[in-house]
C-alpha cells in the first residue's frame, strides 16, 4: 500500500510513496455500463535503489466515501490485504494523522508494521482527493514481535473519470529483515491486487 512486501501498500495506509511519473497503460471506460468490475492495473518500477508499486482502477464510490473508509480503518481494516490492525493517533488533526498498520506476514517471516503520517487534500472544484503518506517510523516505539518497515512513502488519488472515479496509488517502502527479493516482489503485486479487489467489492455495495 510497499514492501517490497505486501505491506507496501499500503497501505495502505497507507499504504502507501512520493508520486513519480510512470508510463502505464491508460484506463479504458469501455463497457463500464455493462460491468461494475473494472480492470486493475498493477506495475512496479525501480528508482533510486527502491521498488515502487503503481496501481489504478475505476470505481463508483466517491472521494468522500474513500476518505471516510481510510479515516475509520482503525475500526475495520479488512479491505487492506493482510491487515491485522490499524491504530490512528492525533485524531484531533483531521487532515493529518499518525497511523500504525500491523501486517500479517506469511510464515516463516515475522509480521511487519509501518508508522506513517497521512495528510489529505481535497479540491472541491475538481472533486479530486489526494492522500500523502510519509514515513514516521521513529514516532512510535518498535514492537518486540514485529519488524518495522521504513522509508514508507505513498500517494493515493481519486479524480473524476467520465461517470466514475479513477483511484490510483503509488508507493514504496523498505521491508527490512530477511525477505528474498523475488518473493517480496511477487507478494507485493499479489497483495496490492487483492487490496484493490477488496475495494471493488466495497464498490459493488455502495
């Protein structure tokens, strides 16, 4: 949401990295009236010695709905793949919060967590929501049974696309610990794909 491990995303929380211009296939709006399930585009690229994940799709829910979903992820983070829990600090600052996300790592690797600041900006004129994720690894003490991910940076964005909204995420992070790169990269892509499929499932309900 960054990993190189599933946690990358995150997320999400999340997720997720400094935005970098990347060549990726453009989304097609064809057949949107015939199907609510949109294509999910996931790709990775290397820059400055780090692996970045880029993902986008079309959704029906609004930026306001997505912001509320993110803001209440401490109550339910099931839409984030492999998420065990989310803790949100600094709740009095609605636009900028410190977020800790606990990620369930597959055996034999130790669970990960990430601590980030999340700052949201909403442009009412263009109906565009942008959420900036920045590393805050030193803000919260390390958990003895988890490995702390570092260098976590990401950017979520939602903007109108015809009758729908384009939801995108760009992110990176250092997974730390002993994770083979090939495994981490595969897991990153699969976890990112699953997170966006979970979001699309919410899309169908709202």
